[in-house]
C-alpha cells in the first residue's frame, strides 16, 4: 500500500501551456497496459486548449473551481467527469477571472483504457520532450519541426518514445460522462457500521468504477478486492491508514489482493476509483483512428482540393 500526503511545496510545471502545475501523487508501472498517473492540478494562469483527445482515459474532479469542456459543456466544482479514451473535448477557455493564481485545484487521474494502448509515463514524456528540443520546438500543445512541419505535441512525443504512430480508439461513449454527487444517495456499506457510500458508475468492458465513501467519527472501513487496484483520495476529514495519519488530499493506493483499512478520527469523506485489470480481446479491434481529429482532417483535405468550375447558368 502507498500513502502520499498532500505537500504544498511539491509542484511541477509539466503542462505544455505552462498555465497548470501538478503535484504528482500516485503512478503505475511504465510499459504496462494498466499504467496510470494521479495528479492534483493547480491553475496559475489563464488556461486555453484547442479541441483535442487522448488515447488514454481520464477521471477528473474539480476540487475548487469549474472546468470548461468546450461547446457549452462545463464540469462543475465537486462534480466527477469520466473522459473515455479517444473522445474529443474542447476548445477549452478557462481564464482565472476573479480567482487568484493557485486557487483552482483539480484531481486528474489518467490511465490506460480497455483498448490496451497503455499510458506513457511522465518520465518518458519529459525525456522525449528534452530530446525533441534538439530537432524543433514546442509551441503550446504543438511541436514545430525544424523543416516547418507542425504536429500535435502528444503525437510527436508518443512516436519518439514508442517508435510507432499513435492510435486513437474510437470512443465508446458520445460525450464526457458527468456525475453530480449531490444527486446520489448515501447507502450503507454492508458489514461496516458507520460507513456509507455513493456509487456513481462503472465504465467500459474493463469495469472501472467511481464512488464516494463516508466514515463517521470512530468508524473503520476495510476494502479488499482480489482483482482490482483501488485509488483513494481524502476529500475531507482526518483519520489513519496503516497507522499513518491521513487528511485532506492524502492519496492512497491499494493493489489487487491488498487490504486497505481506514479509521476516521473525524468524519472522513473519500473519493475512490477502482481499476480492474485490462483483458484484451482474442482479435485486436480495428476501431481506431490515426488522426488527432478526423473531422478536422477531412475539412482540411476538402479545403485543399481544387475547386471544380461551376457550369454556366
């Protein structure tokens, strides 16, 4: 089991826009389909990103402040968003407005999806970034080659790390799935006195699940799953886990077969994501794209075609 306390001195600037800093809390095993990265993001400046997508999955929870998902869709403070692999979102426009730099915070879990394409580690990303600077430059989310070619930065980094073109799984869901915890009921956890939970959904054939768990003062809750990894973040309250003190934004990782036991010294609210193992199909799926945004590529190709002369009236 891993227990990582919140550390307000441990922020790194890893986002290509430079507007967001991250506190890296938990991470998986590079090179495996189940690799993941769990961060707490802090917005320090106006944030803008064009419409884009990823070949991995995301779960986001704005702790303070909202998140603009583009095209009129907003992930509100305290809501939970599930971003399926391959789903486009944006353009994002999130000026700080009246918020002070660093006031807006967001939990961000990024992880390999059911397609089995995996997730590139932050260490691989940083190394590739430095090496690519020898042959071009990054401008926001784009990479500019010395020969004038411009490419989406993540695609360039992926190809540099893995030596192959990045594949985008075609999304299983039509939009970001947003859950509002206020509208879910607290239900008792059987066999755990003083413990309730809100189950907010399970997604894809992998069965990734999201829930909140609440412990009253003095209550103890034990989680054991032989197959799934569980990632827990403390949203409020205090307590202990494996004799370590836990509090706001403490992150905890329990791997398959590992018992996680928590006791609340004050009412404790936890955000839990369950990550079962990825099982690949017998036959690889051909439901993927090679372009960052196929609809934009089609529009660009159409604009590049010579215009046919129109017959005289």
